[in-house]
C-alpha cells in the first residue's frame, strides 16, 4: 500500500493554486480573481481518516479586501 502511495505522489503533476474568490449568488456559484490577495502558503495533509488544508493569504494593498 505504501509503495502505491509513494508512486502516486511521485507521478503527480503540479496544479494551479487555489487563489480565487468564490461565493454564492442568486444565480449559483460565482468565481473571480484579484491581484490584491496573494496565497503565500498552502499546507496539505492527507491521512487515512481525514484530509486537511491550511492556507496563509496576504493582502498586497493598503486597504481592506473582501471577497
């Protein structure tokens, strides 16, 4: 089992970061992007009984940003 997991990790290709905004509107899900926020860190943990992701975002402007 561990050999399969290691092989899958080595064969994985890079993916684009989760750096967009999302929300729910009257017409459904909406998505957007902004240059005002940068995702500086993403820590992914995959365990046998759970998967967790921790993000660190930074506001690149001198004003509040909502999304």
